[in-house]
C-alpha cells in the first residue's frame, strides 16, 4: 500500500463506520461501494464488521438466577462493604458540613445582623436539625422492628 492509498482507505473506514451506524447518505453509500469494489481486503473487512455488528446487536447478557442475587445481598462481605461505604460517606459529609457550618457561623456572628434575627435563625436551624434527626431515628427504629419488611422478596 502506498501513501496515496491511505486517503481512500481512511475514507473507506470512516464510511464503513457511518454505514454500520446507519448514518450514510445515498452518495456516501455509493462511494463506499466503489471503494469496496476496488479493494478486496476492504470488502473482507466490511463483511467481518457487518457480521460483528449483527452478533453484538442480537447478543444478550444472561442474567443469573434470583437466588444468586439473594445470596450475594445476604453475604457478609456485601453487607460489610456497604456499611463501610455508608459510614465513610456520612463521616465525610459530617466533617465537610460541620466545617462549612462553623465558618458560616463565625462570619454570621461577626456580621451586623440584629440580635433578634440571630436568635430566630439559630432557633430555626436547631429546630430543623432536631426534626431531621427525629425523623431519621424513627425510620431506623421502624426499619429494625418492622416484621413485614423481612418477608418481602424482590
């Protein structure tokens, strides 16, 4: 193959990819056919690519039985991984949130906001945090003691 052949071959490869994806116009399809007729190795490559596309489009992944997923979800390693991940996420979020809150609180206390507004804001924030903690505790309490949640299978 000579350097002058590189240009038509590169164009042929681009046209083959476009044709496989269904993005070829009629003129481009004709150009591809002419290039394939002039280069038998391209024609063989085109046939391989079309067969590969057919196989990959019709291929489906076999899903494992539901019992395999149930055993995996119940495994100690799976539960440990998830527990550690959630603990790290909560600790990181708490550290970042606490730091951001502390910096905001310092700037806010140093501002010229009236004392009444400061007290009302603290009451609002404290009430919101207390409510969120209460709801989370209630959900955890019910989740641990709900006899019906363990009977449901997915």
